């Protein structure tokens, strides 16, 4: 597994986009002020991403009324793996709590599965379904 993203799940996407792009002056790798998802270059192999919280909640079919998630997700740590299905099965066999089984996220260009650590933080394992651009 390789940590590829730290994804902040934000309430005020436009303000956060402005903060990271204008105040911190991080280069924007993907997205814009209205896209509800953006990636920033933080000068490392891991990227910083911001995502409108509701988008992730809808994707994972969770809501703020869930007693196990009293504050809804605020953060996701994303790992790229070679085989999502195999890795997900290994994680489940090792006792990881699965939040969403492996599936293709066509709009995102990935196959992904989601898990929760013992404190409830969201973890994603994924693999690209779209060939990398050279």
C-alpha cells in the first residue's frame, strides 16, 4: 500500500479551495473553485485533496444522523493498491471494519473500497481504472 492522498472533507469547499490555492499558494493539480473536489501539490509523493463533505457522505451512503459517526467524516486517508478486491479481502480477514465493499467509481476513475479504523476514521484503498497519462 502506498499513501497517495490525504483528503479533507470540508463544509465550505469554496473557502477551503481559496485558502489552499490563494493563501497557501499550493499549485492546483485538479479541480477549481466550483468543482467540489480538488487536488493540490504539496511537494511530496502524497497529494492533499479537498472534497465537499456531502459528496463523500452520499457516495458512502452515510449521514450525520448515524450514531456511529456523530460528526460525519472530516478526513479520509487514501492508499493506492495493486488489486482492490484482493487487498480488501485481506483487510477484512485481518479484522478491518469495511464501510463499503469494492466497487467501480466510474466518475472518479478508480475502483475503491472503504474501511474504518478503530476510532471511525475513513480509509480508502483504490486502484486507477483509467490508464495514467504519460
